[in-house]
């Protein structure tokens, strides 16, 4: 197994783990590393990706093992050494599929990587981790090893699920399951039935989605026929809970629409498709690189002609577009992403209560901006991919108390009404097989 190809694989994994600390989503960090070390599309692509996701999914547990065995705080180790240590720890201590040969190869090339970087002082830590078996001791250890989430996130989830009357164990179990690949068929280019028929003839196992009339669920690996449909804009990767957001807002052709925090562009492109390119959509994205990727998606799907992209802070949208200028507003602000733990494994470990407090303030500010944009009689959908009540029901309740001209439009399907704020709705991974989403539809009297 000890070949140059495997050396490149180990280096690519370490690089992905290092850059994944600051490049979000982690899928982008993985793509960059795989391309740099020429692993993308090779025979080792899937193995490397599996290891990377395994490390991110278990990162908090891995860090606890490193600190326990070495008596060194992980935060005091530089990012390159931290990534190499995490890789070795996962492979040796946690990966049930790693045989002796793979463990030996990863240890060897992780050491070589660190030696090239002048980090000889870390090599002894690798030997300690490789030669000692870690076992859980405390209650926090048990939470981490049983649920693969930080104790802080576990307590936050428990608080919300107790209030919502939902089964936390079932939710956490669902985050270990392989999520389905869901796509939206672009009705501007082809019907869902035609796409389903094409993919079946090409040998794919496909079926219609459960909640959106344009959704398609694909089992198995992506092949060239499916990739071609994505590249030509006939299919767009998008979860059904995200598609439903557009359908709940239900914008009409010939209207003005604002999509705040719009990248990566799935909802924006669907808004344009949904209104048959007959509405003017203003999409806000504060980061230029994300705005560029969104533009490429809109061009690919043939929806760019209906969209104006604003590389701006969406909180400035009333100043840019004018107050009471929009018929419909979609507010999908940054959030904890706790509804998407299965797809974003780093979410398991990055929860901090102080961060949530800051995010909630931003969510409130964006909701206020969206409300200023809305005409009388217009509708606004507030939605977040979070299962925490602080980011959902609490934000909307506070907003309703402040705005007497805001009325909830009752949502009853396709998901589950919130017991904390009837008329609003939640989608759950363990109940609906989707990303966890919260929805509140508001009308301005």
C-alpha cells in the first residue's frame, strides 16, 4: 500500500482537514485539497473523502482523545500539526474499517508530512496516540462517543427538543444515516417525469420526492449522465425542505421579490423558475466569491435574466431597494445549521452559546430589514435550517410582539406544526427524511 499515490492521498486529507477549519462548507475545502494533490476522480477519491468526513464527524471526540493521551491542549497546536494528529487519531482509534496496512501507511506519511514542515516535535505525539488505547471515563466522554456531538450542543438540543416535544434520540440517530441525494428538476428545461424516465433508462435508481412536485431522489453514486444534467442546469442539487420554502411563499409572476442571504442560489433560481422568469428578483449575498458561484448556477439554470445580484449586506436592502418596494421577501439568514448535522459534520462540534446569541441578533436584524422592504399586503417567509427554538419560534414571537401589522399565515403542511407557535412549521430529519427547517409565513396588514 505504500506508494506515491497513497502519499498524495494522506497529504490531501491533511490539507482538507486543515483548510476545513476556516473554509465553509467543508465540501469546498475537500474539493480544493483533492484537486491540488490530483486525487479527485482517482481510485482513492472515495476512500479519502470517507476518511475526511469521518474525521469531521468525530472531531470533538478525536480532540478529546488527543488531549487525554498527550496532556496537550489541541488549541495550542498549530493547524497543520492538528490536522495530522486528528487524521492519525481517527484512523488508529476510531475507524473500524482501517486495517493494519492503512494505519501503517497513514502514520508513516503523516510523520513525513510533519517532518517536511519542520514539526519533528509532534512525531512523538503520533507514537503516543498510535500505541495507547483510549477509553471513555466521564459523562461528557459518554455523550461525545454515543452521539458524536459536543456536550454543549447536546444540552442545547435537549432544551429545544424538550420544548418541542420531539424525540432527541431519534433525531441524533438520524444524523448517522446516509442522507439521500435530492435534486430539483428545472421545469424551464424539462419535466420531472421526463428526467425520471431518462435517468431510469441510464440505469439509475430514482424516484419522485415526497414533498415538492419538482423533486427527484437518486440512490447510488453520481454517474456521468447525472453530472451532465447538473452541468446543463436541468437538475439542481437541493433538499426538499429548501424547495418547500419557495412553494410556501408562493410568489406570483409579475411581482417583485427579495431573497436575502441568497447564496448558494438554490432558492433564488427556484423563485425565478417558479414565477416563469416573469418577476424581478433581487438577491443579496455579502461575500463576492459566494455571489460568483450563485451567478454561475443562475446562468446554468437559465434564470439569470430574472435576477439582480447585490453583493451587499442584506441589512442595507431597504436603503438599496427602497422601503415597501417588494411584494414578497424570503429571509433565510445564517444560523447554527443544526438541522443539517448529517450533511455538515463540523456542525457537531462548533456550537457555542455566545455565537448563537450573536447569530440570533443578526437573524432579528435581517427579519427587520425584510419587513421594511415589504409592501402592505405582501408576504414574507422566515426560514432557518436549525432545530433550535432560539433561532425559530423565539425570533418570530419577538417580532410579532413588536409589529402589530404582522399576521401569521397558518402553515399546516407538508411538515409538522410547531407546538410553541402554532401556524409555524418544522421539518425534521428523523420524521421527514429532510434537512431540519423552521418556517414562519408573515403577511403585512
